[in-house]
C-alpha cells in the first residue's frame, strides 16, 4: 500500500472529481458516510453524548456531514463550530446549510469559553485536516487544550488536528490527542513514527473511493506492507521438493553465556522453512544446541584465545557450493578478533554471492571507529537489522526527530547499497532503491529479549530458500510480527517471551 504526501492526496481528490466524475461535495459526502459506517460499527448508541468539533475548512465540512448522518442513527449529538477565522470553504458552507435544517450548531467565537466534558463523551475531532501548514494558535489552540484535558475518547477525522502529515511538529505544538484516528483511503507517514503515538492513537483506514488509476501511477518513497500484498510473496511448496530444494543456511551466533540468542535464531530459522541449518558457535554451546534443536547441525568454532567467543579464520572452500545464506550476529560479542573474522566472512560471501543477514553484535562490531573502515566489505544487498540505538551507533550520529531519522535511514541504505530493517513498531525496511516499507504486523509484547534474534533466523531461512534480499526483508519482518501477534493473543503482551514468537511462526 502506498503512502502519499498531502499534496498527492489533494491531487488524487482533484483527479477523482474530474475523471470519475464526481462533484467535490459528493466526494465529501462519500468520505463522511464511510466515517459514519466505521463509527456506528465500533461505537454503539448509549447514555453518552457525541460532541463534534468542526473547523471552517473541508475537515469541518466532514464533521458537519458526519453529524447529519449520525443523528438519524440515534446518537445524542452536540455540534460545535470554532470560528477562528472569517473564511470558510465552499463545502463547509454547503454542509452548514444542510445541517442547520436538522440540528442546532453551537458557535465558539472567543477564548472565554466553557466546555463541559464527561468522561463517557465521545468526541469527534474535525477541526483541521491534513492541509495544515503552520502550528495551531489562538482560539483553536484553546479548544484543543480543553479537549485534551478531558477524559473522553477522541476520534480524529482523517488526521488529529494540529499534526503535520509529512513533517515534524515543534515540541510545544498543540495537537489533538486522539484515541482513534480514522484516515481516508491511505495512511500518513506521521502515523508510522514513535514521536506521534500519543496523538494518533490506534489508526484505521476507510475507503472513500479515490480513483485507483491515480494511486497506481503515483510515485512515492513510502509504502505500508499489508497482509494481502505480503502474502503474494510466499512461494508454494511443490510435491516433489526435498530438503535440498529449500537451501542450507549457516547461522553464526552465540558465545559463552549467550547461547540463548543462538538457540532462538536457529529455532526460528528451522520454523521458517529452511531445508538444512548449520549453527557455527563456540565449543561450550555444542551440547546446548544439539539438545534443544537436534534438527540443526553444529560447526564448532576454533578460537584465537578462548572458547568464550567466536573468532574463526574462515576459508572460501568451507562455503563454496554448501551454503545458500549466512546469518551472523546474535550473541557473538564485540572485539577486534571477531571484527577481523567478520570482515573475512563478508569477503567470502561477496566472492561467492552468498546473501547475508547481519544483526546485533555483527552490527556492533562494525559500529566502532575501526569497524567503520571494514563496513565497506559488507556485500551489497546484505540485510542489517538494527534497533534504533544500534543504528545510531552504526551511522555515528543522532537525529532530532523521527523524520530526520527516516532521512538518515534512506541515505544510509542508498549510499551503502544495503537493506536496513530498523526495528520497532512499524519496523521500517529501507531498500537501496530509496523506498521505505513500513510493517503493519506486530505488537508491544515483542519488546522482549531475544525477539530480534528470532527475526534474524526468519530472514536467514527465507534467503536460503531463494527469496530475494528485498523479499526476505519485507516478508521476514511481516511474518515475525504476525507470529508475535499470535503469541500475544495466546499469552498477552505483558507475558509473552521470544520463544513464544518462535512457536507461533506459521507460513
């Protein structure tokens, strides 16, 4: 699913009006009806008031149309129009006249206002839509502050008032804190970013019938990975396939005291359909791995000085015609000897065209000052799976806001020709072609030790089975989240652990 800019959505509206064709006011009517359908499906009538706050533009026009459509359904309504300007849109005026025949409209004209809220109220925010160009002040600011101080549930029409869709707000900006945001047709970039969580709440998409031709032909940097699209990537298994059909993966993970990371990644790899798996780890991990995962083979590392970490002198002959993918990093530790081994490993994978996944300590080894010099040895289209702190250390700088973070992520992926899965809610998968694909699956219960190791195993398995690096990253991140959602449904978000994610992997 594409994520379009505010300007592109405005053009999509105009294109729809021209080529459907449909009048602008009728397109607004369709959008408002879609909101009302969502509202009535999710909010039953009861002993509470629905208070609708409208601005003077088209978002306010939506609010007035919504009020007109909700009233026959039995909701107890109060409508407020905030007169912060003398200017109104044409669609607002049309809906104003339509509603005045049906309900009383209350006008808020100065800041000496008294608004009485009950915690059971349902508030609909239709003050300012996605066309906002500057921070909110004056009368609108006062109204939003009063709404935010109420204990009522707030539902934003298209986007919370005061929130920019395509750029960062200032820290002191006044923004509606919505419980739910009901967005028209496509999501906004703002919905994907942690800094906007308290304003957006849970967001939902409703189809308002924007012209499919415009959306299909629109160019964009941002995408949202949905169930329908991601499932198209999954390859069906043929009747006469065998374990060799699905590849042999090498997983380099674990160290003394960190074998759990290796076990989680290995089990996730096997659960994700790889034909064969060899785990390369320290001598002390042999019994642990063979006991907990007898399906995996074990390649015991020989070490420079200690059995506590992996620092192996890799040779190309050990990899040639043997492995179809290599995953490296979970629990291996950070030191100079390991970095040297990683550089050699990258050179071999580059020479033999073996796709790679680098996670955790593999990334951390390349984040040191000396490691930065060796990072150029990472093969193109390798997949890196950092969390935000690891990414910050990798690029050697921090960001002022999440929009700047996306800019840095995109530049890093393009400049280094690497695929970066920046982990978090709506994990952002940045591709070297400059696109960023936000993930739609997963939940806060996955914020638990070992969850990232599971992701490494899943992506490694997909690479070994012949999925492209781009497909492996997007599909792997999505399936990781789906497994987490199944685990949360079974155990609850607070109680789930990384092993629960592994047990709920299901392709």
